[in-house]
C-alpha cells in the first residue's frame, strides 16, 4: 500500500511496461550473479574458505540475487540455490581466507605427511591456533545452519507469483 501511495504521488509514475523492463533487467543481473557464483563453487576443491573478493558482487547482493532467482526457479534448481546460499558462510575476508586455505593445504591435503610424531602434532596445534582454522569451521558451521534456516523460511510456498513477476527469460532460463 505504501509503494502504491508513493507511485501515485510522483508526477510521472512509471508505466507497467517500464516496471516490467526494470524487473527483467534486474532478473538478468540476478541470473548473471548466481551463474558466476556457481562457477566459483565449481572450482571449490582447493578451498576451505573463499575470499570475499572472488564474489561477483557484495555478499549481501549475492544473497539477494539467490533469493530472487529462487522465486522463479524450477523444482530441480531449488536445492542447488539453497546450497549456494548456505555456501555464503564460507566467503570471508581475503586475508583470513588465505590463512585458512594455507593451513588446509599444508595439513589436510591427502598427500601431506601423516602427523604421527609428537613434534608434528605440536606444530599442527600451533598452526591451527595461529590460522584460526578450527575456530573458523566452528563459526562456519553455525553460520551455515543460520543461513539454512533463513533460506528455508524464505522459500516456503507463498502462492504463485503475479503474472507481472513471471520469468522473462523464457522456460529454460536463458
């Protein structure tokens, strides 16, 4: 109701066609952001944490894009979008991500030397504390759970979108 009042009070409110065009432009931008995020996550086998600078937009804008794409997603896309949303917990400041990834490459790589000697165990514990690796994963798990609840709540069925908000990209999303 508030939006309608604002539109009525403007001297030249946008036409329905202008609103549809703006929605389509925003939708295209959202799909580009989500596709770019998907490409980042596909290369994820070497990361324990992702640098925020690798995101195609700000963290909040990426989350917003996922939510908007989710509104019109086909059934088979819904779970992928939810998982991508939860992965946002792993995008952290660059320096922290580098520290965590360096620790992971050194100590958790399957080809790494086994950590059986007391000296290796002490070194592992020292570097784990310095890198905040364990602390990061505890925080990440909690944040991921929070994001899971958030996206599940957001994606609860609320009825069908209006015709004005239908997918302008076509049946196959492209």
